[in-house]
C-alpha cells in the first residue's frame, strides 16, 4: 500500500482569519491541517466544512513566542472546492492566525483508515538550520508531515527523498510518504533565528498501522525554557518620556503607516476591545500623550507616534487609535524660544533673551558657527533633551554638531512651532534633509528612542545598496511625470509691514537661477511663494526662492511601487531584494524593469523618499524619485 500527495500546499494567514478553501479530489482522501494562533490562551477548538469530517490529531501545544498549535485531520466525504470554517476558544479579532493544509490519498482509496501514530512539538535553537524532529514509525508505509514556523524567511532543505513547500508567510512544510526510524529532514531560514516544528506520523490503516493515541494536554512553556521571541509584526506601547515598552497591543485589520524625507509621516491602528483588555492596558488608552504606539516588523520599528485619542466603534468591538508622530508633535506642542525667556519666573516673551539667534555673533555660544542641519538639531535639542526643564525631555538621539555659516534669528514673538521651523530649513537652498527614525535601544526591545537623521544635505545610503525586479519582489511600478509646479522664476514674499506711516516689504527672487533649457516652445513660468510671510531677512528669502526654482525647473519624475515586506516573490522564492526593515528613507536602489507597459526594459536608479503600508501586512508602498537609467 502507498500514500501519495495530491495537489499543492494550501495556506492562508491574517488577523482574525477563520476560514480557508480546500479542494478534496477523491472521497477518502486525507487533509492534514495545521492551525497556529499568535496567543498564549486562544487555540482552535473546532473545524467544519471543506467537504470533510474532522478530528483533532494533536494539540493544543504552545511554543516560546507564544503561539498555540493544533493539527487536524480531515477525511473527504465529497469532492470539489469548499470552505473550511475554524472555531476558536476565544475571539481572534486582531490576533494573527495562520493555516496550512496538505492533501494525500491512499492506494486503499475510500477504504483507507487514517490513523495517528505519534506527534510532537520541537523547539530549535537560533540558527539558519531548521531541523525537524525524528519520529519512529510503528510500521512501514507511514506518512511523515511537519510544519515549521521560523523567525525569518523559510527556505527549502535538500534532504533526499523529502518534499518541501513554503506557506504564504514563508513558513515551511516538509513531508515524506515512506519514512524509516529516525528519518527527519532539515530546512533552512535566510538568517539565523529560532524555529518551532510540529510533526506527525500518519498511517492509512494498512497492516501494522497502530491505533490512535489520545492527544496531549497543553505543554507548559515553563517545561521548555527558551529566550522570549517576538512575532514578525508587533504593535506595542511605550512610555513617551522614558521610552520603556510596557505592553503589546492586539490589532485588527492592517495598521496604516508612512514615513519619509522632510515629512511628519503617519500611523493609524485599530485594536479589538474583546476579549477585554487588561486593566493596565485600558488605563494606558485613557492617558493621551503619556504613551507612544510602536508598529514593528522583525526587530525594527517601522513607525511610532504618541497616542492622542482612542475612539471606540459604535458597537464597542474595536477602537481606532489616534496617533501623532514626533514631527507633528513638534509642530503643535513645542514653540521656538530660548530658555528661560518664556517660562522662567518673570520671563518676558518680548525680551531679546527669548529669541533664538544663530550666527557668529549669537549671544549663546552653542548657536554660533553652525550648519543649517545643526541649526535644525539645536531647535530640536532646545525643545526636548536640551531644555532646562525636565518635563520637556523626550528619548531622542541627536547627531554630532557640524560647523557652518548659518545666520538667522527666530523671534519668540512669532509664536512659531519647532516643526514649522524645521520644515522651513528643509526648504532653503542646499537645506538638509531631515527624518526622525524610531528604533529600539537594546536587543531585548524593552525600550525605544527617536534618532534624528540629518542629511549633508542628502540622507540615506547613496550607493544603490538595494535592488528590486519588477514582477518579483516589486509587484507594481507606476511612474509619474508631473509639471504642475514647474517654474523658471520664484518670488518669495516675506513680512509686509507697510502702512500709512511707512514700513517695508521683505521679498526676494530667484533671478540668479539659469533655466535648464532654451525658452523656445515653453511659456514663461513663474511662482510666488507666500509661505514665509513672517520672514524679514532678504538672504533667507532668497534661499527659499532659489531652492524652489532649482527643485521645480524640471518636471518632477516619481514612481510608486508596491514591494513585498520580506523581499520575496509572491510565490515565496528568494529574490535578492531587501526586506522592508533594511530600507530607510533616502536610500537609493535599482529597479530592473522587463515587460513594463510604459517604460523601456532596463535598470533604473531610484531614491526612496517615502515608505508606507501596503494593502496587506506583507506588502509595503514605496515613493520613489526616479534618478534615470543605470548603464
């Protein structure tokens, strides 16, 4: 007698997943279904549908993440595609659920009597190797089936006689239809990490097949001591002023996030309110600004921001989190002034001591002889860790100071926010690029900090360290050429103090910029910049005008691309492309295009100016500045 695989692996995953579709091809076929739930208290308790009758093979058992695993056996009662419905011991809304299913037939046909021999869970040490547990069959002709959940991207092994398949999450299934004593495969993962494997031996009722044994009880984590591991995606909450991570949050749907150069970025997330959250977590949600929300992939924080609002849905099943990123916070809650001019005892906002003057004659030596990037740094420092009042402090790492000739005075009476002044600095001719990058401070990921990134003037790795191929890890590539903001001359309008008794108008233009091409065939294009109407310094206004014309003298050529978060192709194959946690705004990359409907085949240099969420957890959206074809 023989057991034969049928079709390909079926897999599905998602937050709150409760079903998948299988297609039995013959009555009596066996479907082995693995269900794992990213929880330490919720497991699958019922499986129905799928044109099968179902019994539990093994579980629930728990690993170190923690994840609860169950193995189920379905025996086909009819053929054709059908939906399998999953039941759980609790509400899985916002909890990650993964399922994989393999189908097998017996040469005994409908007379097969599928029976469990043995099953186990094996926890493996940190490695690129993913060993499956060795199981000893009670007799010949048994099927070995194993499912490995890996920290990083799974890869097939090369063990002779074994079949390896990748799930949609790049976890690994391995099986062999005739296994001997101690026979077990080894798979791989792209970089070292922990792995967990559930495995089962199954017979079809041929002679020497044993009778089924009772499934084991839940395995306590304390019986298998392991360093704690985090899931690939994580929504966490930390104290805003200390950076200490205090709890993980469940989520439902796909958290939306974005970050980029010279922009504040965004973060939005929805959490389930049932099962009821712990009392401490509920209290966090009642304390705006005191807590910061972190959205993470692997060991990197993709985006973070202060929790400012919690809005429950009408049916109280979920709550939307209102989150403010650091640049937004600096643009709404931190004014520009020189301590102690504003809040010290007897302080006077109209006093020159309240102003922040930069230049060689500044009364504050820390503000003398700075580059524009270090002016931006100094503004952030005075608004946070450099302030004399501890209640202003935030966990932030500032870069080293660089020398320069920046000269400007920020008057306290302008009542300008720090974020507004940062934006203005990026708009100057030769102004630096800025970004606030959240990151963990230690390997245990127990605290976070903000890192202020300042370009000189550009940010990022500029040696084309990343590469994507269109149609592989790059699922879409949509170019755009936009001339709406093109200009050949910009006039910047500053402060207008004119009145009946006199006064003056501060202004400057960009006449020093030479248009890049002849004027024949183009209408004259000019722009008025009215976004700096409090500025009185003509040289600063001139810098704004020159930068605007330099930036917009050509049509803006950008592209939007959707890439896989893990750098794999849609089918799970390695492509050589980076995972999204390896990419920062400002980095350069090469996109290889073949068969694109609007672009010629070739390799095109790109600069990543923005990164954000895609339509699902496993895709990310890139905003690209097209640099031209790479020869």
